[in-house]
């Protein structure tokens, strides 16, 4: 497995942070915890898990 958590999958760097954040928010609003939301978004959007997790943590620290 690669260091970014992507394994053998092709990683997409074209996905913007806003799209990732929206996907995280959507899953967490549906009742998933942060870990589950990160896993689903990583798999669906094919972006590095570290990037998705960092955005999830930033969302937690952002008021509103």
C-alpha cells in the first residue's frame, strides 16, 4: 500500500478541496462518524486519505 493510503488505485488530484469538504459534510450529516466519512470519500473520489482526513479535521475546527 502506498503512503497516501491509495493502494494500487489511481489517485485523482483533480478533485478540489471544496468538493471533498462537501462530500465529508454530506456523509457526516447522514450520520457517519468522521472515520467512516473519510473512508467513503477517499474511495469514491479516489483522493489520498491523508488529504481527506486533513479536510475533515479542518471542518471540525471551523465554526458553523
